[in-house]
């Protein structure tokens, strides 16, 4: 998508939709928001909607960082302790690996 062709009001609306969509357990939308709108928010000359877009980009980046940290923590804990959790670890597994590592 070429953001140069879109009016500023529509850029703001799109950035807001991506920001709010990230709360529906879709952190990929926060990543897209940060990547697509970073230039618009921080590198372009100032225009009316820019402070709001900048706010959505910052919040999306923060949400993405928190999401990645939580997911990484959970994956690390689960991989390390799954065998010790016994039946609970097996119920949480999609596939049950053979052995205990």
C-alpha cells in the first residue's frame, strides 16, 4: 500500500483501526502499524493528524513489545517445565513429544 496516495484523515483512521485491532489478540496488526506509519509519524513534515498517528504508533510498538515479552516468557516456561507438569503439561500440548528430554 502506498501511503503517499491516501489523504491524511484516512491515514489516521487506518492507523487507529490497526491499533485497536491489535487488542483482539492480533499483535501482527501492531507490527504492521509500526512499520507502515513510522515514517508518517516521525519523519514527515508536521500536519494536523500527525500527533494522533504518532500516538497510535508509539502505543502499537509498546503493545507489540509487551506481547512478544509475554509470549516468549510463556514459551520458555512451558518448554522447560512441561515434563514436570505431568498430565497438565500433556493436556496443554498440541502434540505430545516422546521422552522427557
